[in-house]
C-alpha cells in the first residue's frame, strides 16, 4: 500500500486543527501539512450553530474559519470525510478509515469530542438529534419548518442557547432539564432563577426538575415522557456535553485521564505528538489544577500554540481562555473557575442583567470572573485571578469598576 509522508499531520479539521495550520505557518513556511477531517466541510465555528445561524445574523458562508484559498495558499493537503482510525506510535504512522497510511514528523490530535448520548426507552430514542455538528443544525431546521414544535433536553450551555434561539426563530419550544434552573453548573441560584423566569416570559415551556423516561413515535409526533407528563414534538434535540475523542490515542498507548494528557507545551506523553482543544487535558497553572475545556477561545489558542510548538517554537501555553454565551438578550463572558458550587459575590449595576460575579475558592481568592451584559473586561478578570486577591464575601467594595 502506498505510504505518504508529511512533516505535520493534524487529526481533526475543527477550530483547533485549523488554528494549528496557522500556527505552523507562523514558524515554518515550507513543511508539508496534512489535515484530516471526519466531516465533509471545511473547518467551521460551532458557536453560530446555537446562535447567529438561527437569528440570521450569520449565514452558512460566514461560519468557516478560513476559506479554501487559505489551505491552498498554505500548501495544506486537506482530506475531508476521511477519519483517522489508528495511530502507531513506534512507526509514527496514521491509518485512516479509508485504508490510507501516512507517516508524520509531528502529529497533532485535535479531534474534539462526540456528543454524550443516552439511550432512552421507547421506540424513538434514535430520533434524538445530539446537537454538535453543522449537519445537526441543517437536520433540525428542516424538521421544524417555520413554527414547528421542538423539545430541547438539557439546561446547560447547548440546550439553553438553542432553546432561546429556536424561540427567536419562531419555533414552539419546550425545554426539559433535571436541575431547578438553567445553567446550574455556572450560574448562582438567584441569577439562574431570573434567567429561567425570562425564558418563561418569552414563551419557552420550561420543564425543570424533570427526567426523561421514554421517547416514542406516535404517527407524526415524537412523544417525550417525563414524570410531569408527555410532551409531543416534531423534533427532539439534546445537549449533554461531550465525550472527548481519546480512543485512538488510548489504543496507541498515550497517557489519558478524562482527555489526552498534555504538558504545558501541549505535548502528549510522546515527544512528537501534541493535543489541543476539547480533547486535551492540560495543566491550568494559575488555577493549580489540570482541566479539559470545551470552549472556543481555548481551542483557538491551544491550536495555534500547538502548531507553533510542532514547528519548533517551544512555547508554554499560559493563556487563560474565556468563554461566552448568549441567552436571549442576556449575554456574558467568563474566565477562570466558573463553578456555582463555589462562594460567589455579585456586583450588579442592573440586577441580573449587567454586572460582575466573582467566584471565590475556599481561601476567598478570586478564581473566576463572569461579566454579565458587560463586554471587554476579560483581561482585567485574568489579572485579578493571577493576583490571587482575596475578596471578603460580605464586602461591598469590588475590585473591578463597573462605571
Ligand atoms: C453548538 C455549539 C455551540 C458552542 N458555543 C460556544 C460558545 O458560545 N462559546 C464557547 O466558548 N464555546 C462554544 N462551543 C464550544 C466550542 O465550539 C468548542 O470548544 C470548539 O469547537 C472545540 O474545537 P476543537 O477543534 O477542539 O473540536 P471540534 O470543533 O469538535 O473539532 C474536531 C473535529 O475533528 C473531527 N474528528 C473527530 N474524530 C476524527 C478522526 N478520527 N479523524 C479526523 N477527524 C476527526 C470532528 O468531526 C471535528 O470536525 C460550542 C460548541 C457547540 C457544539
């Protein structure tokens, strides 16, 4: 079988993979690059799938990270629809599902993750759209038509954003989740309750504290059975987070721990193999722990740094990624350890609409900052977290100025 050699192979044509191409080319203008993707699209941004593609603020052509000219100009061989299947560490080979074998000088694993799926009882569990890909957006849009009924399962990032956008799109939306209020893992209780109230006011049928028992088809309807009753819908969509894509690395013998383990240069346990984005578990030194993140800014910056390091830059990944979300008119940006189980202190300029929430660790140090309805404050948030400043939870004096 023919074997082709590349200086760099990137597995995963998503945000981290595309950013790695740019990173490599910042350092090495000539090395050969192969980018392998399992989808049949050029790398695209996922945030518009739950936001601007529904509002119409963006159309399909706007969501691609780079256009095809970028890959041509940079001499990248782009193989879409061509998933990598096996990695041989000792021979430094990648085998694809279509039966090709490629050898690499340096390899980047940037295959993201698969949506976490559950099997519900009932005869229509397979009709659930586990929302992650552009093809899911297209499938859902087609199923609901203009005013269709959609049951959204999951009150985290994907479910809550999608429910808001679908409502704005004109669909009839029921939102089912097990927690008491939306985004319970990140929002303090009072904010979560206020945001959930806003959904009700906007016409989303909220079914909180609900577990889905079964999903069945009844003629044209899909029936979602919960302890509160039955919801009939034209489409069911779910967002339960992801399972990181670690299998190929695991079978090859790389170190895995809830993600592909990398050091602070994004190098895996093999000296010529790197990992970046949603699949990578990296040391977040400022927080003093390892994390795996499912955030856009992290995939962008890790991809770039990994690409630069594969080409010899030898840089430490010190970036503190922020994340963002939009829920109707309520939007926020956040950085650090955003965990609602921590003590939080909120400084509201406009209650539950505009203000800053500080997340404290057990020593009352600020380890997370969420700016609600206020933009462009993430660098100050990062500095605050780096400083290790303590905040008295009873204090009415706040480190970031709201005016
Ligand atoms: C709907 C949605 C909305 C989001 N909104 C936000 C937001 O508002 N804010 C925010 O901060 N983050 C958001 N995110 C998260 C953000 O988009 C991700 O963190 C980011 O896309 C991760 O990039 P990645 O390149 O690591 O992985 P991915 O984007 O998953 O890219 C990996 C690519 O690799 C491919 N692949 C998988 N296996 C293989 C294989 N064996 N061989 C070859 N290719 C393979 C996959 O098909 C995929 O195309 C959102 C995510 C989703 C799904």
